[in-house]
């Protein structure tokens, strides 16, 4: 896959999402999240549908999909466009590959709001479930940073699943993240 392919995917995705946006709601959506990104104001069910079915990257290998989604994450300035890679990998759950985590771990640097933070944290929680020896040191490092979104990500990533299928870490694993 050439970098131009990823740029083309980003352009197509942006056009697709712009067509679904509700400009009259954009300012309120941006205020709600407190983000620096531009908002298209797409309702969450519509955004999920687009991320999980309308964006078809199935002809690409998992490595090519990862490169495309990484390009989208690192190059877009639209909140909802940035949400698509998060929703895709969050939906993969425990099927996220170790090589996916090695790239996605770098995404925390662009997080500036609770929506992206919580979606990225959910991805990290699945990774932590699969590879705690790799992910817990990463989360500890995030917890020690000065950036509030890195700290929040490190804490929210400790919550894995919810409801009747909830999985909880031991208190001795969680409390050190809360002490600071």
C-alpha cells in the first residue's frame, strides 16, 4: 500500500462523513467535548454504522488497514473522522493483534477530549487483557505524565468490559494508578 492510498482513503472517508454531518449542531458538539478538532456533528449510531460497515477496508490486509487507520488518525482534524479508527479497533475487542497495539499505543498523543479518550482506553483495555506484561508498563508510563488525557486514558483502560461480563483487575493493580 502506498501512502497515496491512505490519503485517498482519508479523503473518501472525510467526504462520506461530511455528507452525514449536521452543521447546526457542530458548535454544541464541540463545546460538549471541549476538543480542538473540527466537528461535523454526526450522531453516534450513524457514526458507528459508517465506521463498522460503510467503510469497507476488507480488500486490504490487516497490516494495510492498520497503516490506513494510522494515517487517518495522524492526519485528520475532523473529530468524527478520528473516531472511525477508534470505533473499528474497539469493535475488534480481544481480536486486536499485538502489532496493532504497537501502532495504536502512539495515538494517545492526539487525544484532547473524553470521547476519544474513552474509546482509545477501551482498545487499550482489550490489549491489556491479552498482553498485560506489555501493556501495564505502558499504562504506568501514561499515568505518570503531566497530560490529563494520558492520565485519564491510563485509568479508564483499567476497566475492562462492563455489565454482566465485567472483568476487573485486582485492587493492588488499580490503586497505584489512582494514588497520584
